[in-house]
């Protein structure tokens, strides 16, 4: 048995999971992969009874379902686990929710193995008063963030979100299918 437990990677994209696992192995990190919530819980029950994972990487979107409900389950299994939420559809609303649930960091894709490991092992660069100058968000990014917030408030209901935003449902769906704009 290895002295340090492997990193738990919860990712539904098999190719990405294989690439990241291989990259981590080259950096001396073992990875155990699960593709969904059920596989993750089975791993916790079977594989990690003797050696609990200290680090986990969760893809936010697992085959259309959010991985955020896994955060409290992982924290209940190991209260000291460090959790990184990795997503291709970053928004302030989901980042805040992930941190409130107990994730330690949140990283937008695309990210390479070094960026992921840094975000997982290092403390997040929390808001440092007066030390960092942050560029204001673009109007398109502000719109994206607002849509994400209203969508979350409506528990993912597209029709109700479109009504509240006073836009056509198809327009909202098109906006949601696009990747988030850069800040």
C-alpha cells in the first residue's frame, strides 16, 4: 500500500481523466478515477476504507448532473479532504455554492495538470485586501454571471429563468450553450 492515499478524480470524460491521471503519475501522484456519483460512493465504501483520500477533484458537470452534492458526502467521509471543483462552465454562483459546501478551490477549464495540482494543494488565493488589482468584468461576463445566478435561483428551470430575465426561452438556451466569456 502506498504511504499517501491517491487523489480521487471524479470526471465523466474518460479521455480527460486518462490524460490527467497520466500527467499526475509523471508528477508522482496516484489517481483513482470515478465517472459519477455512484462510482464515487462505491470507491469510498470499498477502496478507501483503510486509507481515506486527502484530495479530490470534482468535475462540476457529470453527464448533465451537478457534482456539488458530492462535496458534503466527501467531507463527511473525511472532514480534512481538500476538494477542487473543476469546470468548463465557470460562474460566480457555482463557485460560491461549491465553497459554501466545503470545496477548497474552484478552477475553470481548460487547465493543465500543473494548474490543477497547484489549485488542489495550495491554499486558494483568497481575496487579499489591497494586494491585487482585479480588472472589472466585461458586460458579456456580467450577463453570463447574472444568468447563472437567476438559473440557480430557479433550480435550473429554463422557462422560469427566461421569464424572469424577460427573454425568449430559445435565446436563453443559446446563451447557456456557449462557453462563459472571459472576464
